[in-house]
C-alpha cells in the first residue's frame, strides 16, 4: 500500500459488497449498508445504477469482465466469513480481532457482535480514512470497538494487541481477510505463531492465494492479468501457500486446520448451481484453523 493513502483494493472489495447489498433482498448473500460510504463518487454512481432494472445488470457484468471472478469470489467469501464469525460468537467467543481491517464493517453489522470486544487492526492510513467515514454515518462509534494502528511487516502483534487490551487468557477469533498475500513469509509466520500462543479454543479465519498463481506454475484463469493489476495499484501480491501443504504448515506453527475452501467451492456453497458456471479467482482460498492448546 502506498504510504499516506488508503488501500485501493480495500475500496474495490467495498464496491463488491455494495453491489451485492444493492441486489433484491431475496437474492443477495448479505447486507452491508456501510460499504457504499467508502467509495469514490464514480463507484457510488455505479452502485446506484446497479439498482436500475436491465441497465443495472451491466455494472456487475462489466466488473466481472474486467476482473474475472473477483466480485463473485469476494461476495461469496464475505458470506462464508460472516457465517464462520457468527458461529464463533454463538459459541461464546468474546474477543474478535480483525487483522488488516480495511473497510470491513462486520463490527457494525453482524448480529451478536456488540457484546464482544472488537479490535480493528490495520495500517494507520487505512484506519484514518475508515474512522472518518464511520463518524459521518454513525452518531457514535460503538464502545466495544478499538482501533489499533499497525504495519504487519514491521511491528509485532503481541505487544501491540496486549497494549490495546487483548486478554490472552480468553479465547478469541482472529479474522485475517485479504492480507497474507501482501506480506513477507516471516510476517505471516509471526502472526500464525502469535495466534497459536493464544488461549485454547481460539480460532483463525484467514484467506490466502495458491502459491502456483504467484509463480505461474498453476493454470488459473485471469491470474496473470490480476497480478499485473494489483501491482499497478501499488499493492503487489508477494506471498502464497500450497493448499496440499497447508495442514502441515499450520501444524508446525501450533494450529489445526479445520477447513480450507477454494473460490470454486464457496461460490458453489452460496450461489448454488450458478456458482458452477462462475470462473476466475480459483486460486483464492478461505481457511479456518483452531488453537488446540496454550503455550
């Protein structure tokens, strides 16, 4: 991310969530009424146009043509993560840490999250923009939400979060969406080991890209074009994992893999038969891991 600027990829994800939220209630996967407030004027107009019958269908069509699979994968993974986080809350986990929070507004829209301590962790530039937008749409920011400024490649989580009020003796759910691909291997390793050292019963929900999309050894539709696009935005992807090696990779760091789903799988889960025809972003994964013991 360019210093002094909010993440452009965070804005694009907000755009996809806003488009999904503009669909008829019987068809949309979720409602994120905050997403549109983080968009530049041109993207806000596109969201408004998407509500117009017939004409509105051109907006997602153009988005899908420009970045194949990005929108459909993005909204399906949003729903998958919503469901996983809500399940953790129902099971009594009372601390939620959103690592690389971007313009994620789950702290303000998910049922039951108001009773949890929520830590939104991200680069100072992105958090600054986010807080400014939230102050415009909310009369008052929830008292259970804390904003924690951090650069994952330069700072350690343990000291940063302890100072922010994290209780290491209580289980927590960590949400790490759309972040690992921008980090170094050492930074990813440090976060995983930190999570593994938290209370037993803690959970990690994270995304990653298949390493073969990075080195070109895998045949993924649209991957090369997407690599060029994120690099053009100044946010190149730098890290990936091999899905076949993931269970052992996590086990070596003290975590147990509970689920690993690629975009093809979670699109099928939420879009049904239509998901089978959706292409692109098949290298993108959502994984859920658990802490089975404390260190």
